[in-house]
C-alpha cells in the first residue's frame, strides 16, 4: 500500500492530468477541423462535379487506408513540425477521411424526397443541404461520429511512441520509468485506464442521450 501511495502523489497526479489536458487539446482541435474538412469532402464526393468527386475519393481512400501511425511519423519528419502541431495535423488528416465516409453515409440515408421538397419551395442546393439535409443526417450519423471522436482520444496514445509527445499515456510512461515494483506500475496503468474509460464513457453516454431525445422529438 505504501509503495502505491508513493506513486499517487499530488505532484505525479498533476503531471498526469497535465498530460490529459494535452490529450484533450489535441483531440478537440483535430475533431473540430476533421468535422469541417470531412463535411466538405463528403459533399464533394456526393456532388455532380466529376473532378471534385475524383479528388475527394482519392484523398479519402488513400488516407484512411494508411495507418495513422505512419501519418504521424511522416508529418513530423517530412514537414519538420514541432510535436504538438504535428500530432494535430496527422490526426486531422486521418480523421477527416474517416469522418467524410460517415457523413456521406448520413447524407445518403436522408430520403431523396426531402431534396425535391426543398426545390419545390424555391430553396437553392446549398440551402437544402444546410437547412434540410444536414440536420436530418446528423441525427442518423451521430453515434458513428461520436465513436470516431472516442477513437481519436484513445489513439493520441500513439503520439508518445512516435514523436515523444507527453500526452496522457506519455506522461504515465515517463512516471513509470521512476518506479520498478509491480504494484506501482500496475497502479499507474489502472489510473490511466480509468481516466480514458471515464471520459470516453461520458462522451458515449451523452451521445446516446442526445440520440434518444432526438428520436423522441421526431416521433
């Protein structure tokens, strides 16, 4: 018990939660940028312009079929970025391709009659997309989008092994280098696992609650 308390000191906990703060910072920015880029890519791939369809298709298929670990490594070395911007860029690049397919699926799930109804009311294609199609599509694709967000938060743990970024997992690895007793290392792993689990469970629960409310409101 004493050996475990030696690990869970206030200084160590502050260090760990600073790493968790960096994890959330990287994840939040990457998620926001990925959602914006992914939406544009999805609209391009669903559009009538063949050039835009080809460009978006190549980007989506190429990026999402290459491991994110390789993108992190490439962005960091080729573009000579600092660790944090490199991490954000790599996750944005990879996640935007994944989200583009999720968003495209949500757009395709909306009844085509909605588009025709909007045209009959004199709306432009852009107005139909933003005011009619997207709101309905978001309800359908919310669980898949939230699942992708959770994946981003978990996968930030890759950043320490590739570019030595001291996010949550990286902070724990640094602390583990100071302790050698099995119960000390185990207690650190349990703490990190609980932080990831608690936060991601909260996000998933919130998405399920929103989806349920939207479904009830639509009935």
